[in-house]
């Protein structure tokens, strides 16, 4: 089979980690008889430099005409002083909205080999950690009405948090379907003791839960959820939450694994279309040094094989190649401990590709 992938290398370490992910995809193609065809498109700071706009129309058109999108990272200090809607990050929001990517899956798992990387005490993460944050990605306060107005306290700015029943229902379904394939537990996180939108969220999630009698649902307020993530992370299997709470909690969840350089993500639309990117950012401080860890991007490419292309065996091959890399004692700069000699970005890609 032939698959068309729109690739955004992006900024900072983006281009370096993308090159290793395509290297591994090509190894998968060779072993299993597929062709992956890459169309490189611009978004973020690189697009601003080249075209004056963070998300050129051409990028959106090519992404829409592709089977999936693979993205490195966008942003950097060079573009930090631009106004809000011209910043590189705006390209990400634009891609999410334009491509209808409403479901963001952010797994936070601890690889056995890296158990001591977690900042939590061993007894708290004993037996491993395997959480998926299902974050709503095209609604809520990120996309609600925003603006400026006069108030009694003087000039003010506002952003509106708003969710429709349908937006909640579709993201809840994604979470319950995911739970059915995992530990059959969903924790919905909201602020229903204060927010009207959260009360609708909680009610709607409960309605969806009725269609999944095998899945246990519990609800948490976001302040408590943030605490429970470090107090008793094993409580969680699938977390479903709003755009902004998911942004915050997925960073927290990733950090308790101790290796954000290892974590992939998928942003899915209706049907199988998706955009895949590492959870980490563009890390401009190490760009060009060969120190970037490409494993999160490689694992993101694996998620693409699994969720958009439906290639289970091929996806397992990618996950297993990363596991073999770690088992053999290889490390990248961010996860090297003791006297392990870290491999560069390109050496890491070569090794993982060889394990395919
Ligand atoms: C993320 C990022 C983005 C977000 C920013 C860069 C717009 O933090 O993907 O989590 O807030 O969604
Ligand atoms: Mn974030």
C-alpha cells in the first residue's frame, strides 16, 4: 500500500527528529512492503520566515489531501514578540481547527527500563504507569469568543469557555472506546462545582457512559485531579477532559513519567485522519547539537500506523524496536544515567530502524 503523509518539520529540533521518524517509517515500508510518500509543508516559525504567515493555505490544502500529518515542533524565541494570532503556535491551533482534529490522545507511560527516571517515589509508580489523556482539542476556551471590553475595573480582556453537548459527546465516546481496549476505566475531569460548561460536561459524559456498561466512570474536579496524578497516578487509566484542562494535565502526566522526550501524541478527526507529533516542544536550546531525542516522534509515527493506517503489526514493530533499543542499553542524552554513553539523534534513528 501507498500512504501520503504531509510532513511539517517545523522549528528548533523539529527537522532533526522528523528525519529520524521518516527513517524508521521507511524501514517499516521496506520490511512490510509499503510506500510512504512525504510532502514537506511549512508551518510555524519556518513558515513565517519563508512566507510571512504561520500557516499558509497551501499547507492546509496539502494536509487535507493527505492520509495523515506528521509534525515535529513549532515555535522559538525568534518569534516570541509577534502578536498572538501571528505566533508560530497559532499554526497548531489553525491546523487542529481546519483539519477537525477534536480528539487529542496523549499517552503517558513509563518504560520498564526507565522506571527510575520518574520524579515520584518508587512505591507510587511501582508496577508501571500507563495513562492516556484524551483531551478535547477544537473547542472550549481556546476557540471561544474572545476580545476586549470596558469594565468597572477598567479595560479588560476575556476568553469564553463554551462546550456543546455534541462536542462533549464525541470526545467522551473516543475516551470510552479507548478504555474498552485498555483497563476499562474512565476518569472525567472538570470543574463542575463552579462552571456551567463543566456541569453540562459531567451530565453528557454520564449519558455516554450508559452505552458502555463495562467501563467504570468516575468524575474529579480538576484541582483534585492534578493532585491525584502525583499522589496516586495508578488510579488513572483513561482521562477525558476539556481543551485547557487537558493541556495542563497532559504536561503533568508526561512529567511523572520522567521522560517527556519519549512521549508521542495523536490528534484525530472523525474517520481515521490524524496529525501525529511528539509531546515535547521545539527545544531551541539544543537544536543542531545532535542531542535531541527522536523517540517521541518515532513513537508518534507508530501511532499513525496504528490509528490512521490501521497497520497493527507495523505499529507494534515500531513500539518493539524502541523497546529493543532501550533493552539493549542504548540511551539518548535526556535519559542517559550512570555511565551510559548517549547516542546522537541520527544514531538513535539508525539503531531503531535497524531493530525494525
Ligand atoms: C500543546 C501546546 C499547545 C496547546 C500550544 C503550543 C498552542 O501547549 O500542544 O499542548 O496549548 O495546545
Ligand atoms: Mn501544552
